[in-house]
C-alpha cells in the first residue's frame, strides 16, 4: 500500500493492489488496508471506459454529510486478474485546492509493463469520405445519448478544410437546423485569444510578463495590498496564483455584470495557496487579463468596448477570423 498526503495533511490517497474477484472486492480490500474502521454507505458505482492498459475501471462514490465538507471516492482498476484500488479520502477545501495534482494521480496510473502506443513516424490516413462519415456518425450517436440538440464542426486535414457542416437543430422541439454558420458561445476559448493579445502587447513593448500589474493598471486589486503588489502580468493568465474557482458571485450576477464590477469582485478574493504552488482555475483572473490588456490599447474607452475593439484589430482581423 502507498499513501500520498498533501501539505494540508487532512487528505489522503491510498493505492492498494490485490488479487480480488471483482471491482467491489478490490475496493473493499483497499479500505481494509487503508482504514479498516471506515463504514461509509456507498452512494454510487459508475463503470468507466477501459483505457490506458486497464481492462476494467469502476468509480465508487460514498455518502457524506454537508457539514463534514468531505470527499470520499474510490477507483477500481483491473489489468488481467490483478486489481488496483485508489481511495481518495479528504476535506472538500483541500480536494478543490489540489484537484489538478489529485486528478493527475488518478489519470496517470498504468498497469505494470504497459507501453503507450506511439504515432511517431507513422503516416496518418487521409480524411476521406468514409472516415468523415464515421466521425459524423460518432457525433450523431453521442449527441443522442447526451441529449444535445445540435452541433457544428469542421475537419482539417493537411492544412485544408475537408468538411464543415452541422448536425441536429438549434433547439429541441424546433425545426431550425444547425449548419456551419451557426454561432455558438466561444466560452473559455477566449482565454487563449486573450493570452495571444497579451503576447502581442509584450512584443510591442507595451507591457512585460514580469511586470507588476499595478504598474500597468494602478486600480487593480486582488485580496489585500500585500497580495496585490505580488501579482505580475503573467499571473493573470497562468492559473498559478492560488486563486480558487470562486464563480458563484460572478454567475449569479452575470446578467448585470460589467468589466468594472468583475474587477471589483476580483478585488475581494484572496488566494488559498502560494503563487506557483498549484494549478487553480480562475475565470475572473483571465477576464482581468483581457480588460487590463485592452486598456493599454484603448485607454479612453470603456473596458468592454475596448476589449471588443482590441480583439478585432489585433487578433480576429489579422487571423482572418470573419465568422466564428
């Protein structure tokens, strides 16, 4: 048995090998080795696709009470006749904070002797009509199983668009079809575009990655004055400042939110880990990156209008992105 523990010490991951009869027995053997006194009720068992050398995978979720703020899960992995049980037993705050390395542990386990397939040096098959039909059929089946009304996609082979089109409808129960010109919310795709914009500004010497944000945008605030002074331009977009995914205020206020209110909300938040210690995803920090960067481009414009204008001029037009 191997037990892994983060700095907080209130969370543990136990990895236990066994010759069990099935997934349930493997997990039971894991608990017997790690914490034999544990008697939590089982809430849900979910089969997972076999992958990365494992012949069988099953996820186990256990009952917890809200006041516990606990996360208790297990994963059973089988390769041949051998099982590995991975048990996560910890506090909700720590699991949320350390979700990236915890996920890496769960996803990186491989059976002994397994060698990942490599496509290096192999010539890819062309995306001909038969392969395109297979991909479309897969998307259609997935949409039906997941209850997705419509999707559009483009397939690129050798730098050329070989297919673009839509499948399904814009809204369930209504006839309007989805096609290659249907507009979708870009969502977090804008984070990469915002980062590209900052890179352009760095190349133009309008800012530096290692420059304190308050030198670029003096009214910027994160938590208290001490934290604010430490934030560099690169920290806005690196997901490494230790700022948790604190989205609820932003989500509930989204209808009436403005760039200014978003920055003000960010100022009330404080990182929960040290800079560079752990990956934590933050929508508000990425939003701040866009607004602060575009303020340099159009300092006299309202932040939202400045963002739209700068992205159009510096990203969309140069890349020929006329419809997306």
